[in-house]
C-alpha cells in the first residue's frame, strides 16, 4: 500500500492531527466510534465526517503518531487507538 497523502493545507492538517492526538492521549485508548464522539464534542472543524477522520487516524498511524492495539476478549476483537505515551490512571 502506498502512503496516505492528505489533501488539506499543512496548517489545517497540523491542527486536526494535534487535536485528535490530544483527545487520544487524554481519553485513550479509544475505538473509532469513541474518538468520533470526542471530536464532535470538541467541535473540530475541517473534518468532513467520520470516514475523513478514519483516514486521518490511518495517516497518523503510518507516521507513528498513534498506534493500534487489539483488545481480544473471547471470540470478540476490539481495535483501539492509543498514543505512544498515554496518561497513567494509576496515580
């Protein structure tokens, strides 16, 4: 697969990726649906919809800004996005 190229201006791409990264860092690990709900709460402009956000998430994963983990419970799999360094809830 070839790398994903976002067709937005660099400033807009930087703003969107920074907001998504902060959401995942603060509230992660999150599923795509949970991430979309958080993005709607913030009111992030520039994203045309959930599918556009999924493309941005995949691009961020390719550039190693986020990672995808699998939560395997019995026969069910759940894929979660997380930042490389998440906030510890144990403190």
